[in-house]
C-alpha cells in the first residue's frame, strides 16, 4: 500500500491535472459560421451559452472553421468507429499516454478504490439538454442493474472480487464509485478505444423505459418494429456505441444525421461540444465527417484516385506503393506511422488442443523455442515489411517505458541447429523418407496453421515460414478460413496452431491493465479454454494447469490489488520476461508502417506518431477535432 505522503501527492497531482487552463471570457468566444444562421434565428443559443462554464481548453489547437472530411468504411456498421477516431472520454490519454480529465471537469482517485467524478458546469448533450449526475444514475440503476436491459449484469470492469461498485450521487454535478478493493483498471478502461459510456441521455431514453413509461404501449411499439419487448426497443434506441440512432443525443464532437441503409453517412458537428481552443473557438474545426461505404478491397485504389480526405483504417503497409503513386496527381500525402503492435504475425501453439499428442507437444517449451529459433526473421522482414520491421518476439515496443533488453530477442534469433537439437531432445528424432520428423504416435510432424482467410499477407508469410521449418524436418500447412469458423474451432480445442496478430497494446505503461498478457481471455488462441474458465468463473473451460502460466494469473491478481505504481511496474516486468522465456506465442516481426492518407491542406496530424488500437485508439489521441483545413484548401473542402 502507498504511504500517506505518496497518497497525498497522488491526490494533489490528480487535482492539478484536473484543472485545465482557464477558458477565454465568455464574451470572447467566436461563433461558428456553421451555426451562425441558427443562432441569428434563435434556434440555437450563442456559443458562449453552449460550451460549459469550464470547458476543456486545448492549448495546442490553432485552426479555423469549416469544411468536411471524407473517409471510407467497408460496412455500414463500421461507422461505429467514429467514437474511436473522435476520442472524447470521461478521462482519456494524452499524447504522452497519461490520463487526463476530458468530458469530466476533474476526477479524484483515492488509492484506485474511490473515484469521484465532477461534471463540467453547464455541459450539455448535443440536443442542448443538461448533462448531469442523473445521466450516470440512469445508466447505473436503470440500465446496468436492470435484468431486462442488461442480462449479463454490471460490466466486468466495474466489479472487483465479484462485487459491483457502490454508486452515489453526491450532487447534480458529482458522482462517486466506491469499490471494496482497488480497481486500477477502472480509469484505463474508461480511456479505452471503445467508449465505455457509463452514462446515458436519461431525458431521451426514459420515454422508452418501462419504469418511466407505459409498458404495454412500449411493448406494442416494440412489436410494430418486430422486436420482442420494450427492453429490445430501448436497447435498439440506446446506441451510443454503434451510432445507428440519429435521434439519440451524444457528447462526442460529431453526431450522425442519417441511418442505415445508406451508402453515405454524414456526421454533423455537435453544437454543445465541451472542448475549445485557447483563442475562444469551440471545437471541432471541421463541420462534418462523411463516411462513404465502399468495398474494403478498393480503399487503396480510391485513395490513389483522390476520393478521400483522410483514410487509415482498412489500408496497410502493402498498399504504400499504390498510395505513393497517386500523391502528386491527386494532391494528398501518405503519412507513415509505426504500428505499435507486439508482432505483425504471431504463431499461437494451442496449449488446450484436444488431440493429446499435439497438446503434449505444444506444452513443451523446448518445442515452442525450437519453432521460434527456426524462423529466419531477417528474410521474413525483408519480404514481409521491406526490411523496415523489428525482428523478434511478440512483446512491447521500445517506446514503452516497460521495455527492457532481451525481451525482443530471447529465444528469437535464427539458429536452426539449436532448433534441431531441441527437437531431438524432445524425442522427435525419427524421420520419414522425405526427412519429415515423426510424432510419438507415428504421424508426421505436419503442423496445420489455421488463420483468418481475409488476412492474405499472413498467408504469404506463413508460406515462407513453412520453408524455414522444412529445414528442421517440420512441415507447415496453411488453412485459411472464415474468422468466425476459426474462432469456434479454437474455442472448441480443435486447432493445433493459429496464426494471427500479436499484442494489441505494445506500448503499455504500468497503470494499464496487463489482461492481454495473462491467460484470462478466451480470444487468445494460445489458451482459449483457460481464458473461458476465467471469464465464466469456472463454469466452462479448463483451469490453468501449467505453473508458469498460473504465475501470469497470480501476477495479474497482484496488479489488480494494488494502487502502488511501482508494484504494478514490477508485475509488468515479470510478466513480460515470462512471455519471452516461455514463448507462449511465437512472434516474428513487428513495426509495420501504417499509411495514413491526408489530403494536402488538411492540417493538425503529426508527421509521425505511434498508431495502434490500444492505447492510441488508432489516431484518436491525436484529436481529429483539432484538424482543420488551410485557407487555400478550405474552399475546395466546402462541398
């Protein structure tokens, strides 16, 4: 536990961080041209009455109003990524990956056990209704604790030791969550790439809730929409995450204005958004985000043809040549940001495989190390990432403060002789006439590596790895398939090895939960049954039965039960070393470059920064609400 002095310091620091620079005087706010007519007609109040009395002030932002940003999505439901791109959170990460209050005016954190949130005075939903503690209460009592609306109960990150938080409304602007034990993942989860949204627009949703409206009429309305009950109707309309309901108020920078089916979705600026720049301009600078639905296979071609203003999701390093070709002709620039992922391609020997022979082999650390040592990562890097990647294990990037020497290279150099020796030591020394090693039961050592059929670059890389492994008497066969089928086969223990991407969060800090690194998630292809056992609290799956893997769970428990960042750092250090030594997953190369297509004249993104799903929320922490068109480009952008 922290001593009193560190706790006091932590409390003061939280308060200091909670106090952004004072905003410009209300009279100094500059009205947005986009809303000028509505303000003149008194359909909207002036901007000085639309922003909170203490708005979030961005000292770095310095742009001008106007224009649209056109981007692409592969499916209509992908418009949900707007909340990842826009990245407005109760608390969120800044560019240094430190937590800051955002939607909240401030938060107080007492030993990661008691969290007190203060709402900005005068903050409003996008329809102008006040955003208050009632919106937190409604979510907690009327949604999360309502069995009809939330059969699974309170979200897991709001529980500790199986007990939910104690929720209190202290006053109209202040709420408090109290846990029996420390819950250090609470704030990081709120800052995640998917908005946890532990509040709801109560004034809008109450009209669809059986506690506040006539249940019979609601059921009748649900039936008219071919829904089973009022609860299904409520959940359809309560869609802050998917953004399918234009009528539901939001707190994000833009709100959707039309609904599916459509080939173009238009997001319009939120007139009551809470962020401003230091010059008195309410953000965002851009009027509208336009998402056109297009085949994912055409994204690079459409960018090359100049049909987008901003594009990153859905394009990859292999698209860089075609993207570069179109830059001059179609007036855009392709930024190249390092992708902060543990490994672009990782192999997951299934420790829970049903086949007893493969299960025993996959559980032998010498076998996993042998397969790792037999991969010529330099050649793979040259072919897969044009020689620009980082060769080695599936682990954190050097930009992470948790990085240390050896994590990337331990058991991950190219040494086929040592790999063969290890396989001989295991007892796999017998070979057939073709030189392929034989399993203890006489079958040939032919590893079927299953993977997502949509990831063609992974299939190509696996073909190359198959050539490396052939040298040590191991055959590799690639089995691409539908992603859902792959997951179901892995969950059932029918896979022997799966290939996929490495750790999502490769730039963690000590305060970020190491849940991805412990056997507690079913969607990890190395230990799906162990993960299911933890997720279902022992009802399904299998308990962990390898001491080194159990140690990961124990370490996670230590991390969860402390507010001491030094202890959390020590936990991370041991977990990362555990992974490097045990090769639970076999990493190959990391550090791919993520292309980001930006129309010339569209300003605000850094030339280079880290790109990842977690913790950067793709480009979210770099604030697209601060992007703007240069004066020369603005006229063209008004379309």
